């Protein structure tokens, strides 16, 4: 859990404009994070839910929504064709006014989901279009969202970085595109380190989704580096002693 004591962390995080959304499916952790002032929303996906051992999708979602009614929460469809995606999305949208329905940018056959996105946003359903990684995808999705309900566009900057590419130029270009579409927010998804929160903030990204394990490192923000260096040396020394190493 994120500590909220008056240490170096608090003033640094309080200056951020980017909203931090917790990304996960551990209900206990979500409820704990909901008490933290730095967490502004929540997201999840089928992979995270599967890892958390969730079997009843709707029951989990509805129970969670009763516990955190004041936060935007994203739940993803899991169908692989447009017609079924549309049906699932409409059902998920009925679970709460704070729900954003996550729609992947394509299905597994690389077929666009633009017709689904356009239909949903036109009906007033809030959507979070996910798994984007290119500027071209951002342009296409934002065009589909034009004039519709409030929406988010999730670019997986961390996965872009995993390919050896710098995600910052893509995120900057995406921010310019999104700025032309009132009601649409840009999400920096799949961050790999806390630095990404500050990178996202520096270019005006609206939201960054951060996994629970990465959020656990937030107390390190602003930590004195000499102190951190000493802590690291102590860790090595303690672990060597515990291991009983001899030379």
C-alpha cells in the first residue's frame, strides 16, 4: 500500500497533474488503495482477473463497484467478434455510471473494432479503448470517438519500450491528437518503473495506470539517494550474513 505520511513522497506526488489509476484485480488491495488520496481510479483486464483467480466476472465487478462508487473503473469485454463485443459492452455499461468499458483496438484476427467503438460512444457509453501502440491507431480511434461520450485511449507505452523503442515521441504525438477531441483522455498504460509516472506528467498525459506491485514502490519517490545507497549496502550485508557465506 502507498504510505501517505508527511515524508518526501507527499509533496512530490501532490504536484503531479497526471491521475494515477491502480491496475489490478486483487479486491483487498483495491479497497486499500481506494483510501489513498493519490489514487484517482481503477482499471483491470481479463489477464489480471485470471491471475487473481476470479471465476465469476460479473459478481466480482458488481461487488467491487458497490465498494468504490466514487471512482471511474474500467472493465474489459472478452469477446472476439464485434457483435458479441457490442452485446457484452452494453451489459457491462449497466453495472454503474462510473464504469468505462474497455474495448481492444482490434480483435485477435487484427480486425478493427471501430464500428463497436463508434456505436457505443454514440449511445452514450463511456469506453476505454485499449492495447494501442501507434500514432496511426490513436488517430483512427479518436476519429471514432469524435462527438461521443467521455472516453479514454490507452497506449501501452511500457510494451512499446519493451521493443527497444522510446515511447515518448509516440505519447507526445498521441497527446496532440487527443487534445483535438474534447472529452477524450490519454492513458499511459503498462508502465515499467516509477519514472514513467513523471514522464507521463511532463507531457500532459491525463492518466497513468499502475499495477499494484509498482504502486508499492511509491514511498521511494523523493528518497535521499545517499540514504538509499546505504540501505542497499545494508541489504547486501544482511543477506550475506543470512546466507552464512564463508571464504
